[in-house]
C-alpha cells in the first residue's frame, strides 16, 4: 500500500526531527583530500542510518544535516551536473562574449 501525501510529509518530518536530535559532538569530520587546515572548506561527517552532517570550516557551529535519501539525491545530482553554474561574469566565471 502506497503512502498518502500526508503520511509521506509526516514521515519526513519525523525523520528530520530524529536526525536533528542526534548528539553529533563526537563525530569525525572529513574534508576533501589535499585541503589545508587553514583553508576554507566544506566538512562532512557520516551519521547513523546513512545520514550526513555538513558544515563550513569557517563556521563549525552551524551544521546542516541530511537524511540518506537527501544526501544521495544531492550527490547524484552533482555527478549529473545538476548544480553546474553557467560561466558568467556575475558568478566568477568567464565574461560572456
């Protein structure tokens, strides 16, 4: 039996509440290989159930948390180029000819 829209919304809210209730004070943070301690970087930590926490090295107290499904969707979208920026002068890309 398929979930109704209301059931899906309730389940997602429950998952989000559980995710943010986790104590992550002892997690191990990872960053891209080759980055230096003093460089600005994105750091991630793997949480139970396939969830992921993400933060900026410049603001380590602000942590975003993603369920396994959310993280998987993001990674697959990034691999497919879903978030690629069109090079334009306003976003640091090449000047448009």
